């Protein structure tokens, strides 16, 4: 192993946080937190410095458990049902997405989240570094949702969301929103945004005087929910993944 600073990859291997992220242990940020907590060991030595490199044949453990070397980057589409939380462990004991995944899947992390009562497309990957990159607004990927609301939206107000909106001092970016259909007091709206802050759509809808009764993510960047059955997982072919992923920044 090496503690010298320098570029990632090449003869030195990867910095340990990046290596752990690629192995699907956690995002790079969370991997760095594991380092500061002293939970990571490299060749039986505790590692706390992020400028530590992992090379082929090194033994890495996290909280005493060996970590397999990273595989090739893989991506799955998952149709998340509601009433599942997008976390590996829930302090309240609620069922999680990762408890319901097929046992043959390797350890994966989600790209973004869907809250407890939201459903639809959730992307999963074995590469935590990729997950972090695709969550960033700078990637420019559009997240598209179908939203059922109780109330009657003003179409001019919906159109105005394209300029962004500030709620309780929090500024939300552009949202493309349009009315789809109406049946009684229930209205379906399509909403598309690039940031996807925590509970952003629900807060915006509530601010407009309506209530979300169902929220379905139907697309994340170029990947679509399509006809994927509820609760099903399907791997994205490697060729499609290579074609669709944005290139890392130089």
C-alpha cells in the first residue's frame, strides 16, 4: 500500500475511498466517513488517511468484514413499491428497499432516493462513485415524475415553476410541470426536474395549496420505468450502460 498523494488509478491503484465506492460498500463521501471512524483496515492496518492506495492483492476489511475487489460497473432498474425506505438500515424498523431485492444481486447502492410513500424507477449500482456522480445536478440528468394531486392546479402557476420557486427560504430550481388529466378532485401532473432535493415535489405541491396522493418516478436521465413490474429488478445491458453514461470530468 502507499500513503503518497497522487493521481488515482494506474500502478498505484485507487485511493481507498474510491475503491470502497467502486466495490459498492458506500458512496465515496460515506467511505471517507468510515475512514475517520477507524472502521477500515488495509492489510490488517487501520487506515484513516484518504490518500491511501489499494492495489491488486491487498486485503481490505470494513468493520471486520472482508470486501471483495470491485467488479465491472453494473446498473439495474428497480420498480420501487411504496412503503419501503431507500436505506440499508432503518432505525425505526421499517422495511427497506435492500431487504426486498433478489438475493442474487451483489451489494448495491441507490442512485438518489425515493421516500417512503413514493414509488417508481430507482436506479441501483454496484459502483458507489458512479452513484454519487449521477446524483449531482451538474450531470444534467432529468428526473421525470407522474404526480396525482388532490386539488385543482392553476395551469399558469404550473408553467411559472419553470422559473424556479423559493419556499421558506429554500430556492428550488426549474421544474417543468404540465397538467395530464383530471377526474373529479384528482388531477395527474407530469413534473420534470434536475435537482431532486429531498421531498421537493411534495413541498412545491403543498405550497401551491394541493396535496400529493401518489408520486411515481417514471424516468431518471435516459433510463425509463417503462413496463417494469412493481417490485421487479432488471439489469441494464453493458453496451447500453456504456452508451448512456456521461463521461467523467477531466
